[in-house]
C-alpha cells in the first residue's frame, strides 16, 4: 500500500475470484485502528476527513463474498500538510 500527503491511498488489487471489496482502517497518530470505510472493488481511497497537520496510519484488508476479511497490510503513515 502507498500513500501521499493528501490522504490518497492506493494498493495492489486482490485477484481472487471471490473478492467483494476492501476494508480500510485508520488511526490518528499512535491511537487504535478503527474501520474507516468498506470499499467496493477499487484498490484506492481518498480520505476526505483527514485533518491538516495530523499524522495517520492506514491499513487495508480484502473482504470476500462470505464477509471474511484478510490479514491487513502493513501500516502506511501519512502526515497531511
């Protein structure tokens, strides 16, 4: 997963046939991760709620058709200008 300083996230798409979408989680600073959004079939997300000057950590997991969520990616840290 990669991020920019604007809360724009992209990652390599899952190619499994039973892919339903993706779940993104975010933490402010060193806080606990919380579900940010469930994404549908798009390996990208724009965090429009990110506040200027804040540091965030993001992880993403794939969701299958049975609503199982894969292990999350390694965290990516972004500081929004």
